[in-house]
C-alpha cells in the first residue's frame, strides 16, 4: 500500500490531479475502508464522500497519537506529504512555559508521533522549533515537546535570537512587506504547521494562521503588533513556502485566558484533532469547534477573513471534501 | 605538601565560583552557590556562624580564607603566577613594611559601611569585586566567544544575548586593573593594603599559634623572602608579619636550611616591629588614576564589540509611536528584596543573581537606587520579564538581600510591582488595530482584553486588575509601542501581596463531543 502511495504527488491543489492518480487515491481509501478502519463513518451524516482528495479531516474520541494516525490515513497517508530524503520542519506552538495540561502548547504526544511518522516515511531529518514568548529553554522543556521530539528521533532547533532568522520579502503581504523567517523553514523541503486550538486576547483565536507568527523572530513578531496584528498574521501566511499540512491539536482546547492560560481549569479536555491542507478552512472549522466552549464569533477573528481575501484558502467549509471520523 | 593542598583547594574553589558566574547552560549545579555563602563579607550579612568559623580558623591558623576561599585573592595568585612566567626580569618579592595607616583607615571605613554605608562595603568586598568582574567583564567576553562559535558550529553552540553596561563595566574593570597590576608586580599587595577583609583577618592572625615561623637555623639567605607574595618575610631580621601572611606556603619549599615551618608554638616570641624602610611614594594612587583612564578606552572598545540588540528589526517602523511620556516612580526591586531599605542594606552587589537570572531581567542600578544602592540589582523589563515560576535569584543570593522564596506558590503571591496602562499610547486606541500582546503574556490575568470601540467593532483593549498583578513585567517587555510603552510596571518601595490568580484546586472540564460544530 505504501508503494502505491509514494507515487501520489503532493495534492495541495486537487485540480492538478489526473484521472489515474484520482483512481489510485480512491483505491487507497477503498482498501482502508474494506479493512474496517472507517468503522464509525456512519455516525456522521455529513461524511458522504465528495469527489477528489480529502481537504479536511476532523477526528474525535481518541488519544493524540491514534487521532493523528487516523487523520493522516484519511488524507492519503504520510507519503502524500513527505518524500524520501527530505528535510522536514514541524512547527508546533510551544510558545509558553506551561505544562501540556494547560493546553497553552501543542500536545507533546501529537508532535512526537508526527515526527516518528515523518521519519518512518523516509525523511532525512525532522527539525522542530518555535519562536517562543516565554524563555525558549523553559518552554521547550516544560511543554514536554523537547523530550517527545528527541525520543522520536527529531531535532529541536533554537529560535531565540535574530541570528537564526533571515529576512525574506512578502510580495503579497498587504501591510507586512517582509519578515524574518526562521532559517530551518527557509532550508527545509516541506513543513508541517501543528498549532493547538486556543482563544487569544488580541487575535481572538490562535490556530493555524496565528501559529505562522512563530515562523518569525521575536522582534519581528513585535512589529506585527505595532502595525496591525490581524493583517500581519494573514500577510505572513502568504510566505511562498506554505505548510504541506496543518494539524490542529484539539485534544485540549484552551477556552479562557488564552493564549497563555493560567491553570488547567482554563482548558477543556475535548479529544479532537483536525487536519487540512487549507489553512483558512481549518481555522474556520476550529473556531466553530471552539465555539462549543467559548463565545468568539468567526467574524471577530480578523486574520481568517484577511486570509480568505488574500486567497490563502476558504472559509466556506461546505464546499470542501470534509471527513468527520471517530478513532 | 601544604602548598599542593593550598593550590588544589584554591583551584577548585576558583573554578567552581567562576563557572557558577559564567555558566548559562545550566551545567553547573546550583548547589555551588554555597561557596558564595561561605564568603566572608556575605557571611556578615547572612550567616553569622560562617563568620565565626572563619574568625576561629584565622585565630588558629592565620589567613587561610585569603589563600583558599577568596576568589579575588586566588585570581591575584593566578596573575602573580603568570607574571612569574612572562616577566623578563623574574618576579622577586621583597619585604616591605605594611601601609599601616591605609589599612586601618580602610578597615574603619568598612566598619562604618557595615553600619551605615552599604556601598562602601560592596566596593571593598573582595568576593563582590570578583563577582562584578565575572559578570561585567568576563561574561560578555565569554558569551561573545560562544556566539562566534555558534556561528561556526550551530549544532553545539547557541547564540546568547550579550549585555555590556558601561558604568558597571568601568567600575569592575578599574578594580581589576588596579588589583591586577599590583599582583603582577607585588603579589598580594592589594590584599595587604586595600582589602578590609585582609586587614581584619590579619588582626586575628596575629594571635594564631600555628603560623609561618623562622627558626634559629635561618641564615638570612633571603630565598623565602623572594617568593613571599605577602611581602611579609623579613629574612635579614628573621621576622614574619603574620598579619599579612596569606598562607601561600611558597616559603616552605624553597628553604634549604629547613628553617621555615608552618608550626605550632605556645609562646609568641617573635619580634613584631618591622624594619624602618623609606616612606611610601604614593605610587599606587597614581597607578589607580592611570588604570581608570585606561578602562574608559577599554570599555568603549568592548561596548562596540559583538553586541547585538534584539530590537533592530522592530525599530524604524513608522507606526506604534507613543504619545504620553511617563517616569517610573520607583525602580522594581527583585523578588525577595522585601523593601528598598532591606535590599540596599544587605546587598553587596556581587551580581550572582544578575548572572543567574535566566531572563536578563536583573540589572545593576547605576542611579535608580541612589548612591547608597550603587550596582545593587533592580528588575528591568526591556529585554525580558521575570519568569512566573522562577525563584533562582533568591536561591543563590549569599547575603539574604533577596530572601529565599521556597515555593512557586509563594512566588505567585509576591507582588514586586504594579501594572500601569496608558490607553493614550496603546495601538488599539491610536491605530484601531488588534494587539493584546500584554494580556497575552500576562500570567495572572492582571491584564485582560475587553471589547473596545463602537458597537460592532471587533477590537479589544487591555483592562487592568492591579490586585492580581505580580509585577513580572511580561506586559511591559512585549508592548510594541516606543519610545514610551503603553503598559509598564511601576515599582514598589515595599513588596506587596497579589491576589491568587487562580484556584489551584479547580479541575479541568472533560466533555464528550457529539459533533464538531461545523
């Protein structure tokens, strides 16, 4: 099965897929279906398969690692995103010196599992970093991500100094015309955007688009706040090297006092995970999921709409091929 | 044998203390800070039994402290050793009379300082001078070296933030040059002239039964005198001024007559009066002036060297300019400082807390705390903020200027400052854009975002709950507005108590999803 999948090119744009590849994808899905992995599909009314590859997967009712494996297999396997010998970056949100239970940072189990899967797919190396808000070493350590990544065979990269970043132009940016992007992103073949789902005092929600703010250096982040936070978040997402996949950790959702959270009571244990190649769609879907626990209207999350305006994706989830599954 | 022991212990103490000050990787165990607690002047402030211990040791054996425990003294031994290797005219010490008046005057000044003028104590304390030398002079050099290596070997070395502050650097470097030059030519002359600890211990050493002694086999050959770093052996008259003997034991090994010993004797039968020698020329003070002049040039060179600020990118952007200026009514005192009075009275400005602060928050005060608090640390939030869970500064402080905070819960209650929000400077108000960086970083919810603007607006603006504020400065450090920020932490003359930010017993809610909501 993996032999079949490795031949499927990166399907960021479904229009590029030819008939043969399409049939192959269906075949893979069919095989998986026959094997009984989709055993709970019937619990969701909206899961009738649309044509083309899956754009967005939502998984519930599992631990972080099984939910990730489920989501990736729904999307066509990790080989859809990773080629042998590639240098891959995983960019979680580990900005805070907080333990995993507060949900201020991406779940370490999820990040560790992703690193393992990428390495198993034949990647040459996996680098993980974040441009942190609290002290970098403490955030890396206390988030649990550093250990999870190292145990999985990945590498943590430092990002707490401007010298780890290179200024690149953002020709499509509306207000932000250039940004200091982390060198590991510039050097990599592909990167995964792995945020955690949180409310945010300034940006209102912080999900996949807001996580891209961690691509840039701390001093550059400060200029976002200075210029126009919501527009700059969308602007930095126009950086030419887009994430091959956005994976939203909603195992715990930070529903109050985001993005840092004060205590475990600010988070709610939800056991969900979303994955999509469309950064605007996944932020839209995640915001709606979070609305079960918070009251942030989608209209208030300015950067999502700015992202739609810039053509980074769509807020119209109904138009997409969405899978909703249980583990 | 004794010399070997002395050198070994001194090397261990010196290496451990230097590493404690310079290490930024967390490799050096924090337990090493106990070596700082064993220092003489800090013990005056914090641990009287340590002080008593040193006095008893000195009373019995002389100035052992100076030879193996004082890092500033050991450093001078190191310089003297280097001098021996590189000076063309090989270093030869010779007996000179003590500068009696200078020693007594400085000791008196020191005692007055203990009672009422803490800045004098910190400027004279050898351990604190060592600490400042490490923090203000060697640390920037060390970090710059690390950063050069980080450029070449990124996998093994990580860039560090280098900070050089001119006045503290100049003071530390001036003292270093002064003591360094003296030790290069004259061994422990600084310790035997300027250092009040040396003088004080010297008074006690005079009674020591176990001391360096010359016996009747002495032929006044002068070999011991030539290697005496204390310049205290008068071989012609066969005298040893034990008040200046720093127990280096160099003399023991060189004597061919077996006439020198570190021995015990009930009777104190040595002639105490030193030889009359020509009066002091005042050379040292002119040397001091020269070194001070030189250090300004050196300081300027170092300040230009390898220092990169983190804010280069953010500067020069047209937006985000502040409209309202402010002046902090009082500097923010470090955690555990209790009050301005307590901090200034106890601190000897050794900079150990500054060196250990992982967030580069603690900064030596030049003018913030007045002349009495010169180089005493205060918290500044330009480059970072006080970690909510961190208590390291209070753990390492050897003088109890920062009282130990034992638990994180205790730290969470401690209010070192109070947040002030200036709406007129805030970008939400001035530019109608979302920001919230301050509330985002606030660990306690003392800053939170509330709806702002006309109905239908999606903006939020900070709202302040001062009773929750711990004064960590996260908000101030991250506020993008310049030159004056929209939010800052006003210092308190006396630390307060913050309301609990959250209920630690509150549990996390668990839900069973029935749908995704989309």
